[in-house]
C-alpha cells in the first residue's frame, strides 16, 4: 500500500529502533481473541477537500464479545504507518485513542456483544497522519476475556456544521441506496 507523503523515516535518535520495525497486516475477517496486543493496518477513507472539516474520523472496534461475568478492559492506540511501503510500525504502540471498560455488573454467566466508536480526527492531526491512506491501530488487552471481529475507520459527516449546498452534496451520495421490503 502506497502512503505517499505519509510514511515516516526514523531520525538518528531512533535509528537503534530501525531493526525493531515490524510489518503490519490488515485485521482480516476472523474473530480474534485479545490475549496479546493486536496491531493492524487499517485503511481510512480519503475525504474530498470540499468536505474536510465537515465531520470527524471515527475508529470503530466491531464485534466485541465479552465473556463471563468478569470486568474487561482494553486500550486502543493509533500510529502513523512507517517504512517505504507504509506498512510497518515501530516498537511503540502510538498515541492513546481510548479504552473499552466493562464492569460486568449486569451480566452473569452470559456473553455481551457490542462495538466501540472513538473520534480520532484530532489525534490524526497530532501524529501527522491526515494525509495517510492507512493507520496502524493497536488493541492492547488489560484485563478479562474479550474477542474482536474487526476494526475500521470511517468519516462521519456532521450535518449541523455544513452549509445547505454541502448537505445536498453529502445526501446525494446516499440516494443510490435502495431498500425493498416484502411481505
């Protein structure tokens, strides 16, 4: 994956970490148990210049399954891809984006399912990843048993911050979607 203008080259201070660079792959479509940190290369949508600032980038951890009646916590980190191909990560996890914390108070011997949405637009600016085609996302387990089905990044438009012409332009993207209901 080419990330023109996005990949980082280590500075001399970080040259000793160069040999610790790891290749990062897409998350895939299989459910993964979160027993050790999982790093994945997540493609992010590119937004037209005219639509920038009209919404926010949202990182979603999908298909979260929490087992048993014990508390669960995992942290989410975001980093700018490194290396020439934009598919490598350094030894650090990146910037902290948020956590899922489930205290299991209402769940006894059952499974809970859900997702976690984190706004990451500001974080992307902080790490210089606004022009990147992908991000390195790390899920780091802290406690409890948890499985995850996927990770994605979307750009969600905020209609309240848009001019009427921009709202029409945004809504015109939704028109081709059809719903057919049958008895």
